[in-house]
C-alpha cells in the first residue's frame, strides 16, 4: 500500500526526513493531483543526508524524461524536494 510523503501541490515543498535501516529498500513514485496522471513538467529531487547534516541531490525524478520512479536501499536518510511550478504533483512511497 502506498504512503504519501509529499502531498500534491504547486508550491515549493520538502518532505520530512525518512530513515531506511540497513537491508530496507524503498520505491518512490511521482503522483498527479487527485489520482490523475503525472504532469510531464513534474520534477522532484531525491536528496540524501550527508554526515555533516547537509543534503545532496542523489537523483531527480521527472515526468518529461519518463523517470517517474526511484528505488534505493538503506542505510540512508533521505527526503524529497519539489520546486514551485504550475503543475500539481506529489510523491508517494510504495
């Protein structure tokens, strides 16, 4: 069952930190507003937390490039960050 980690919207937003333990994995996917299709203009950064507590973009999910999903393994602390835009979309976790 999917869990929303960043609700659909058009404003800039960043999810809270999510921790994966060693041996855990996660699949993230872009979602359109109200269960609709993901807009081609959707773009969202998957950011990993560094040892100095800053973040680095590890992957960019994009509707136009057909990169609607991201999968990775722990141990890692991550978040997703959406810039402001005209297309409403969010990110769910499978």
